[in-house]
């Protein structure tokens, strides 16, 4: 009997050492990869259209139009001349200059994003990056295409800023500088995304899970909370209740449901997730996105698929191969 106990102890000890060794190897490989990516050349400047317009006089309008023609395609010169002397615009631009005297940190984080994009997509070209204001149109904080990135800085002045008093708190919570690169990364993730259908709740969960996993790969220097737009406390709540949330979805047979009301309850921006339970008020919103992220992570770990290929993979395959098991 004593020999059997010793054998089991040795087996357990061996298993712990093996797991620890695998973890160390994985961390070492990840570190080597990040060092390789950090060597990729990415040369760009952040052009401050917001500053240029704030400092401009009427005589400078033609110069601005020449430098940024895409901003001046629809409105007559009189519109822009009036905007230069509008008191609300001046206040908005002034506040942006105060909150963003420079964009050094943002440039460093965008550099990291662009380096990762160049590593995973050999056709990627460093874009022109321009900051501006857009009258706090918070649903359009950033714009991304093949050649340009636009960042509306008046949407990143801080969650409690006076300009945001009429914006729901759960939205204003992410209107801060730390979220800029996460929003830009999301714009690029959408460019690489393909999914033939989004008819079930599970389709929606995996769609947003793919967007979040893209951030895992391309902005690994940001925290998980910043990637999903949670506070650390909200993320901890999601992690602690992951098994309970998953059980709820399974028991209610929501995963394959095409009920059009489910995405607004579990996927869309909201102050909390609408389970219809006592825990609702304690929960963060978008927990369907969070669970979709965990499913996609599980799939990526089991298949070691390239991130760009993953973005094109259908949700049925991801879910089937993920063999997802929630944290207990």
C-alpha cells in the first residue's frame, strides 16, 4: 500500500513538473515571438488635423484643404470659415489640445499594433494616421481603411468629462485614451472578418469572440479588460461566473436560438446583461461577447490556427473544435 501511495505521489509530482515546463516553454516562445515582432520597422507620424484646424486662420483654409482634401469634399468654404470662429468648436478643440498636448503614448501603442499586423499580414502597409474631432460622435470614434486611420480625439477625454454628461455611463466608461488602440485594432479586425451568417446567438457570440481574439494577437500589450472594454472588476466578475453563465445559456437553449431579442440582451452595449435574475445588476454588459471570446481562445489553443485564417473560419467549425469548457 505504501509503495502505491509513493507511486501516485511521484505521478502527481511528474505531472506538475510537466505542466510547469510546458508553461515555461510557451512563455519563452511567446517572448521570442514578441521580440521578433518588435524589430519590424514601422515608420509613421500622427498628423494632428485637430491642432492644425484649432490654430488656423481664414487665410490658412486653402492650405488645409490641400493637405487634407478628403475632409473638404462636401461642405462649402463658408461652412469651414464659420466653424473656425464657432465658440462651441473652439471650446471642443481647446479641450482636446489640453488633454492631448502630445500623442506619444498613442503612437507607441499604434506602432505595436502595426508591427503585429505586418508580421501576420505580409501585404499590410503602414497607414496615414490623422487625429481630428467629430463633435463627440461616439459611435464613430475611429475609422480604418487600407491607407488611413482616423482618430476623433474628442471621444477620448476621460469617462467623467463634462462633454459626456448626456452619454450613458456604460458607454462613457470607454471614452478614454487607453481605449484608442483597442478601437483601432477592432477596426482592423472587422476588415479581416468573414462569417457567412449571424443568425443564432452562438453565431453572434463567436463573431465578437473573433474580434476580441484578434486583439489578443495584435495588441497583446493591452490588458484583457482594455480589449473588451471592461473595468478590472467587471472582468473578474465575468471570470468568476463563467460556468454559471454558460450553464444558463445551455439550459435555456439559447445557443442555437434565432430569437432576434437575444443579441440585445447578451451581445449589445448595455449597463448590465439581462438574464432576468437577481445577479443582473452586478453583471457587466456584453457577456455573450465575453463567452464567445473564451470559445474562440479554446479553438485557437487546440488548432494553433493562423489569426487571419481564424477570422475567416465559420462559427460551426470553431465551436465544434473548441470543445469549450467554462472555468469552474
